[in-house]
């Protein structure tokens, strides 16, 4: 008797789906329980706020009562987190089932309300794991997007309140590629960087931004007897356009910009459908001169972006300094 293997595959999908759903439900219920514990502690603390050090005494007392029976999940440090959880997210109905307790523990470290709201929206929209959320926070995604955008636009795109209308609302500069495992001091070719990106494609798509899908590598173009090869081609479903990425492991030149512009023109004329938007080109380079980039492109340029790549994550101080520098530059341009 011949039995199709598809039935076993279908059943496995059902089992894994049910398990994942059960895990998420349990995690959400646990998160809600921690919130209610935090609320109860806060109320008790407020009732005795006229007594010196009452809050710390209360936390210590609760931990001593609960930890022996319920384990290290109710240690003094954990009890303090429950109280902080309630104070950071005081509305229970605002807690999202897509986010687990480990997500919220990371989000509690963020002091800015706007910044926290951004990461919540992005984590839900992109179904980030806790590892992915942690990486985006440590790579200062919020600050990097603010370098080329207004705070309101960044939040609106993250919350799906508006569709991105310009590439700079999604694409970051610089891009951090620490996940490739390449060393800053090592000598490597463009093909090495390209191969590393393909090997870590999922992480690269996450760094590129929302809505990207991989299309081709070393895409061959035939132009009147001459052959050209585009390093990487993607498609962005939010902006409904092709996105071409050219890799340069040296300092960017105006010739590189001209080459990418030719590729963009080719896609606009021969690959783009009528309902799609203009092709975007990204020059991913080790170094660039912003003045050269600006002069090499038309003043109304919206389709060519030069983005430096970094092989190590910056410190928060470095990123804050860069953001301040970029804001000051933008203010001077507006004067």
C-alpha cells in the first residue's frame, strides 16, 4: 500500500504550529501575571510611601516569602523588574501578545518613550525574536534612522501609519554588518564581502530594513554587445520597486556613482513594470565623501543612496555624537 508522505508533513506542520501557539499563549499569560504583580507592589508601596525605605523593604520581604516556594524567578531582582514593568507600561490593555517577557525586559531599559514605541512597533511588524530585537537596539537602529529622517516620519512608518515614500525612510546610513564576521584589519575583495552577505542573507535583509526580498546575485546585463554584472538585486514590497546594491570595499568615487546610475536606468527601462516605482540604487561602500556624492547626483535625487558599511557596532556615545552632528548639519542647511 502506497501512502503519500505529504500527510506526515502536514501533520508535523500542525503539531509545530500548535506548539508555537501554546508557547506564545503561556508566555503572554506569564507576562500579564508579572504586570499584575508589579501593579500590586506599586499600590502597596504608594500606601506606605511616607515611611523611609519602605519600597526596598517591601521588595525584600516579598522575595523572601516567594523565592523559597516558587524559585529564582521570584528573586529580589525579579520582583524589582515586575514593579518597573508596571511603571513603564501602566496600561495592561496596551501589552501586546506578540511580545514576550524577554522582549519587555529589553524594552524597559529604553528611557525615551518615542524610542521605545518605535522598537515595539518594529518588533511586532517584523516578528522579531528577542535576539533580533536586542541586536537592533544595540546597533542603534532608532538613532541611525533619525540621521536621515524626522522623528515623526520614523515613528509613523514603524507603526504602519504611513507607507514609506522615499528610500531614506527605510535605508540606513551607515549599515552595520558585524554579523558577517569579517575583520576590519583584514584584506578582502568585493566578492568576499558579497559572499559573506549571501551566507548571512537573513541578517542582511534585517539590516536593510522592512519589506526586502532577495532577487539575484551577479545579475548579468547585456547592453549592445557589452556585459555587466550587478552585485545584488532585491525587491521592496513596501515601496514596490527593485533595489540594486553595488559593493565597494574602497572609498567611493564619482565613477562608482555613474556605474550604479546606469544599472538603475537599465532596470527602470527594461525590468520595471508600469505599476512599479522607480528603481533604487544603494552603493554600499567602506568610505565616502558626502560632498562628492551630493555633487555627482542631481539636486532632486531620490533613487541613489550611498551608505557606508561598518564591521563593528558603534558605542552609544559614538552614535549619539553622529546624530547630533547630522542634526546640526540639517539645521544649517535649513537656515
